[in-house]
C-alpha cells in the first residue's frame, strides 16, 4: 500500500494512465519546472532581506521580531532543502533523497521538522500579539528575550523528538524496479496514523491557536476603533498587529489545502481516470505550501513602516 503523491509514482502507474491523464501529470511537472525557480529566487531574496533587517540592533529589541527572524531562517531552509529537491528532480531526473538510505531518512526528517517549526513559530507570534493586545502592561515582562529562547528551544526539541521515528520507519523501498523513499513494509499500517499526527502538528493545533487568537485580537481592535486617541498613539503597535494578522490568515489559507489532501488521499492507486487528478491536486497544494515560505517579506513591507524604514536605510548605506 502506498499513498498517492508526486514522490511515489512508479513508471508502471504512469504507463497505465490515459493520454489525457499523462498530460495532467506533465502539467504538474511543469509547475515544478518553471514555478520552483521563481519561488526560490523571490523567496531567497525576500527572506535574506528579512534576516538582515530583523537582525539589526533596533529590531532585535522587540521580541516579536526575534520570532520573525527565526521564521525567515526556517523559510530559507525549507526552500533550499525541499523546493530545490523538487526542481532538480523534475529538471535533471535526480532525486538526492534516494541517493542512499541515510539521505532518505535524514532529508525527510529535516523536511518535516522544518515544516512543523514554521507552523509553530507563526503560532507563537500570534500568541505574542494576543498578549500585547490584551495585556499591554505585562507584555514586556512576559515576552522577553529569555522567554523567546525558552519557547523556541522547547518547540525545537519537542519537534525533533517527534520526528525521530523517520530514522527507523523510512528507508529506500523498491517498487516496480524504482527506488522510493517511503515507509518500510513493517510500518505501512502506521502511516495512516502518522497522517493524522502530521496534520495535528503541522496545521490543526497551530491553526486552531492562530484562529482563536486572531479572532480575539480583531474583536479587540474593533472595540477600540472608536477611541481615536488610542489608535493614534498606538499606531506602530497596531501596524505590527495587523501584519501578524495578515501573516497568520495567509498561512492558514496556503497550508490547509496540502494538509487536508494528505489526510484524504487514498492509500492505493486509484483508477487511471482519476489518478492524474490526485497527482495534480497534490502538486498544486504542495506548491501553495511552499508559497507560504515566500510571502512573509512582502507582508512586512506592506504592513510595517518600521520594517520599510530599516530596509530603505540598508539599501541607502
């Protein structure tokens, strides 16, 4: 039994589909061939700029920016370990995940850990904004540099521990004469359970926390709308809060389709007439997921005057 995605399609499965279905599969390959380098170029530029800006002394004084700095580093890592692999695989027919059993296990471990970490950092940012909006007098006491280090370290250790199972549940498996990096035969039944665990940690838990905190923040801001003085005096904080709200909601929009697809996708190859549909959906949803690693820089530029000012000063220097 295998899950249907663009990483485990065998040549036999490809040969069994209709001509029209093959065209859809080729469309999916072209999305990676032409879309991946564009995302990588834009995402690398934007995230490198974010790292430079958020690393500046004045920006590092704000705890929220430390989380965003960590997020930018994770986003770069996601693009250069995950998206780069997709592009090289389609372009050169070389998948460095299947070079050896070690590369298979290590790469999939890194990919899942980074994906979870990205989600949880955004969740922690939404919690920080919730505290800043609802408990403004306590935010400097609660959200300190030490708090950031403890929170991030705890999450990293927990996620690494959660994903260690890849080193004994995954390996190179031969299917129809083709090597694939996937679950060992002894753990195939375990993968259905893992799909739900993956969904919980990659999306459901962070999304639930982000949805609740964002809804409460929006409600609080609406109640404050009539207070012109408060809005004026807190313009900088309001801009930061709005940028985080945009970031959280865009995150939910881009990541949820791929997580839902992973849960709902079949465990056996579907009939040829729908095979390519599953394939193309998987490619599109996965591509949207990578777009999440590209957009944050533009959110900061649009919503944060302080970020724009620091960015301009860097280019003027």
